[in-house]
C-alpha cells in the first residue's frame, strides 16, 4: 500500500507541474518571438549640423536589398545590389538568381540594360541616389517643426526626426517639375550603420519599395 501511495503522490505531483511547465514554455516562446527593441544611439549635445557634416564624409555606399516595383496595381519583385558615390550609380537587379536589369549613371549620362522608361529611370537614379545620400542636400536651410527638422534648398526637402537624426520623408523636385516622394521607416542598425531599413520611392503611378539587407559606407 505504501508503494502505491508513493507512486500515486509522484504522479499527482507530476500532473500538477504540467500546467506550470506549459505556461513557462508559452512565456519563453512569446518572449523569443517578440520583436527586439531597437536602442537608438544618443545624440545629446550633438547638433543636426554636426551629424550632417559627419555623414557628408561618406565617399561611397554599397547596399543589398529586396526590391518591389509597383505600377497600376501590379508588382514585380526581385533583389538588388547598389553601389553609390556622390557622382556615380551602379545598380543590378536579380530575379530568381538571374540578372534581369542593370543601370549605370554618372554626372553626364545614364544607361540601362534592358532599356527602361524615363519614369523608372528617375525612380532608380534620382530616387536611389538622393534617398540613400539624404544628408547631401547642399545649401540647405534648417527649420524646426514640432518633432522634426526640415532641411530645404531649391529642389529638395528632407524631414529629419529630432530623436533619431534620421530622415522620415523627403521630396525631390525633378527638372521637369514633377516630384519624387521618399518615405523612410523602421530605423535599424544595418551592418553597423544606423539607417531606415524600409524605403518607398514614389513618382506618379510608379513606386519602388526597398527592404535593406546590408549597408556599408566608406569611410565607416
């Protein structure tokens, strides 16, 4: 009888532990799957002019990202490799591992293979160059507006968060009077560089969505 009572007690204790174990397991899964909070660096004592000057030291930028082209409700997806300097741009777009488009540009000319219409060229050249080199706005006037700084010159407006010193929005006026609109989201530390991890560049009925995977700058 004593042995049976002992076994019964052990089984009862084990059954009582099951709900507790399941609860702890559920808590572990929830915590492990919860999005990690991004701790932004502190900019206490740093002016926006200081931060812009620091970023203007960047001479080259390389990035890989997923890319989505949107037009009239249709979407084309792929992956891309981008190499930028203030004067040049090299973009390669891949789909299922195959190179499907290549765009190069400098201060005097732009080429694409296969040929791309002028709206997408504007998105890819002017949009990418100015959205990544957002700090390169020349002779910009800085004004404070609520929680943002607005930096503006004759053809660009950049709206920069006072908290993160990163852009939230940018408007770029093209030579023909049309405007590119850039939206920045989800600041993150990407390959050691603080940068918005999602970008959307829009022009008329066209838009490009980027999800940045890697980002490197020279000098670091």
